[in-house]
């Protein structure tokens, strides 16, 4: 058992000092190559994972930008709709006020016309009454 342990220590020492050394009938270089290949594979997997994570981050960032753009467009559309609604409401109020003003003017004109017609009727009645009195006076004489 001690001899095997000593041989193992010797092999490890040789492997560390000279990677191309022959240990027994086998060359140590393939073992080191395998270790390098495994390390390279792990490195490539880590790099691929980082690249994949970066792509996912960029896609997420693009999606967030797209959503922000859509929200901005929607807000602009809503603002335009609100402005249009307010303009229509103002126009409706102005139209109603104009209609009310015209209606009041029309009522005032009708009232004046009625008063004028009433004054003319009273004047005619007075003239008729005056003529009738004159005729009565003329008949009495």
C-alpha cells in the first residue's frame, strides 16, 4: 500500500512538472487535453448562457419600449379624443346659446309687434269712437 502511494505521488509530480512526460506506457498529454477541453466546454457554455441572457434582456427591453410606445400613442389618441369632445361640447353650448338668443329676440319682436298691433287697434277704436261721437253730434244738431 505504501509503494502504491509512493508511485501515485511520483506520477502526480511528473504530471505537474512535465505534461508530456511518459508515465508507464501512457502519455499524460491526453489527460491534460481532456481537462482543457472540459474547461473550454464549460467556458463556452457559460459564454453561450451569457449571450442567451443578453438576448433575452434585449428582447425584454424592446418589448418594454414597444409597450411604452403603444401607451404613448394611446394617451395621445385619448387626449385628441378628449380635445375633440371638448370642442364639440363648446360648439354645442355656443349653438344652444345662439339659439336661445335668437328665440329671445324673436319673442321680444313678437311682443313688440303685439304691442304695436294692440296700440293700432286701440287707436282705430278711438278714431271710430271719435267719429261715432262726431256723427252723433252732427245728427243731434
